[in-house]
C-alpha cells in the first residue's frame, strides 16, 4: 500500500495522521536548497512573494479585535510583518537563522525553540498560528492540546498543512510534491485534521484551500494535472488546507 493510500485509510479509522519516516536534512531548513522541481530556492530572497502567500491569514487576524498573537514556526517573519501594530506579537521557531532574519524584518518578540507544555502560560493568546508546522511535529496530538491550553477562550487557532487526500496526491501518489520535504513526518488529510480539532474541543470557523488567485494557479498547473506524467505533481487546488478553529468561550 502506498503512503497516499495509507493516508486515505484515515477516512475509515480513528487515527488522525500517518507517520512518515524523517530523512536527513543536510542544512538549516532556511538555507538555499532545491525544491521538488529541481529549482534552487532562497526563501530569504523571496520575501514579497512569501508575504503574499500568507496575506489571507494576516487579513483574518487584522479583522479581529487587537490582541496577543503567537506565530509558531514563523518562517522568516513574513506573516508577523503584516499583523497590525495594535497587536502584541510573538514568534517561536527552532531555527536560529529564522530568528536572526525575523528580527530584522518585524517587531515581534521572537524566540528560538519548539512548543511544549509550559513554554507559555495557559490562556495567553488570542490567536495562535501554525502554518506549515504540524506536519513537522512528531507528536501532533499533544501539540494541538497545548495550543488549546495557551489560547484564551474565544481565541483562534489557524493551522495550515498539506492535504494528503487531495486530487494531486491521489493522482500522483508517491510523486506528490509535498512528500518530498524530508521533515514532513505527520501526514494529515483535511478531514482528519478537522476531526482532530473537534475532538480536542475546537469549533471550526472556516476552512480554506489557498490556490485560486495565487501565484500557484496557472495553465501549466492544470495541464500537468490533466496529463499526470510529470516527475512531481504541480501545486494545485486542495493540496494545502488551512483550518481556522476557535476555542469556545
């Protein structure tokens, strides 16, 4: 059974995710590296593009009443740069390079580390963001429970992750591009992620599949999906899911 078929089995069971073995990462996560298409990428030089990728999350936060915001795995600060100054912002990331670059770009209080019980006090935040994070976490269920604890009642958890039941995953199987990151160790479907949040006490406010209107939506992406012969899947609708979940008051 392929890894994607194992992920599709999540529809019929009680598990929330499929464990995928980590592979060695020869450099810091934010160093220059090749993407699945073989293109050499430098995330630090793609600041404006990466800011646009997360603008929809910043807009959601900025529509809320100002409060205390935590971005877990804040990348290079692209989201925190866009959160309005009326908010009190914090960032947490395991990469020293991310902290260094982030401090040059935003005024948030940034800390190197990972989220664990006791990292922050209970009921500390109005918003917690974990975008492109939960798939890197070895034990994602305690991670979600910890997020619930540190959120204030009425607070929002915004979580984006690859959707391993998406059309591109089903069509391309082991060639699905989001399998290529060696640090993706916990694989979710949109259904299993939502089920996890509900089981842990969250109420689902919104579910997005960022694609249309983004840099990823192109005739080439549609053509590649139709032919399904490429070495790696294109970025496509549904390949990534963002869930906006609220801790009840």
